[in-house]
C-alpha cells in the first residue's frame, strides 16, 4: 500500500494521475447515501414548500464563513 509520505514524494503530475485513478474507482463503486440524507432533503423541501425556508446570497454566505 502507498503511504501518504510516498505520495508526497511524487511529482505533482503523478499525484494528479493517482487522484484521477482514485476518483474513477470511486465513481464506479456508486456507494449508497445514508438514509438520513433523504430525511434531511425531505425536511428542507418541506420548508421551501411551506415558505419557511430562508435563503441568503453567496456574498452573505462568504461573510458568515469568514467570521
């Protein structure tokens, strides 16, 4: 198995190739989302449909994250 320190010794282009191989292998695996993901999405959809949802702009989000 390749260790993180082994990867850091590789040139950038080789690390990027390794990353592409890893992403491709994960895409083929198609893991199932946990059940709670669906529950969270359903709750959010219900808030939107009932008018309870509050939205902020991308700029406001950036400001909040910087605090």
